[in-house]
C-alpha cells in the first residue's frame, strides 16, 4: 500500500496591497506544486509570476512523453533525470521572464521568486529561487527546507545578528536571487522522502513574514481539512498585519487504500 497526496492551495491580496502579484498552481498530472511571488511595478510582478507558473506547466507537459526532447540546457551529470528536468523547467521560465522584461520598457525589472515541489516515484524534489519557502511538518515539528535568497539571510550567515538587529534590518525585502533578474539563474534543489502524514507547506513571504514558524505548525496540525488549514494560515497572516500578498499550498501524504 503506497501513499497518495492530498493538496490544497489559496492566495490572497493581503491588507496593504491593491493587487495580487502572487501565483500558485497545482498540476497533479505532472506531480508539480508551485508558488511564485512576483515583483516589479505596474502590475508586471503578476505577469512574471504567471509566466513562471505557465512556463513550468508547459515544459512539463511537453517533456512528459518525450524524454529525448531537445533541452535548452545541458544536463548536470551529477543529478538524475527528474531533478534535471525540474531545474531546466525553472531556468527556461527565468529566461522567458528576462527576455520579456528586456523587450518591453514597462516590464523592465520584473521578476519573481519560485518554490516548487515535484513528486516522483521515489520521493519529492524541492526547488526554489528567492525567498518563497518550503517547510515540512512531521511528528509535531516544523522544519524549513529552503534557504532564503535574501540580503537579510546573507547578513545572518556572514555575521551573527541579534534578534533585535534582525527585526530592525532595513532591507528585509531585498532578494539576491530571483527569476528574471539575469538571463541565467542558479536553482537550489533538495530531495526528500515523505512519510505518512507529512505535510509540506509551500508559501510566499507574505505568509512566512508575518506568521512565525510555530504558528504555522500550530494551524497546520490543528485542522485536519487542508483547505481549512490553508484558509486559517492566510487569515492569521492578515490578522498579523497582512503587509504583502499571501499564498500557501499544503500537500499531505496519506495512505492510499485503493
């Protein structure tokens, strides 16, 4: 008896923004779960995040039955086929966003973060660029599985900041890596082997900023219904000020009784 995935996702504009530049997608056919948080004025952030999601969806659909299809990037021999496929899909999305931003003056500087969970036979690959996060909730504990590509995180790694310095850090929103910034991008990946009842949380910083990890854990474990849990996470982010767009996708591994 194997495990199957239950999933729920939701996005919300938050309390301070006029429009939503986040996008998410649940592409069950491909085993892909995606959250993207766009940036860049004149609503071009939502263009970038939608391009990222659509581009990935399209690439996975076109490579589903044709592993020999010509890829625009060389495979990394140290990684397997599926991990390479995931990285290539994200790099392709990056190039499309970058090129669109170069072509149109109104879209200059647009970009997006991305976090992706890709379920394969033997487990899951996580990939991300930027500060959208992935967490795993297991046995009553929460663990952050991704590392923010942000200026704040770089400072934290270089020199130990006090909690007060972290709280007052002036450039919290500065992302050091995102899709669309350059014509190439480095994609971080990792492999995980889910166990029964594990819940993976993918989210934009509109959730992980205002809602602390222990609160995410509390809500995710309190609500059996994943849609309800997702809605409660968003509600909590808004209760805590809702300074940004908020997006969450929850995926739980359950026994497949078929």
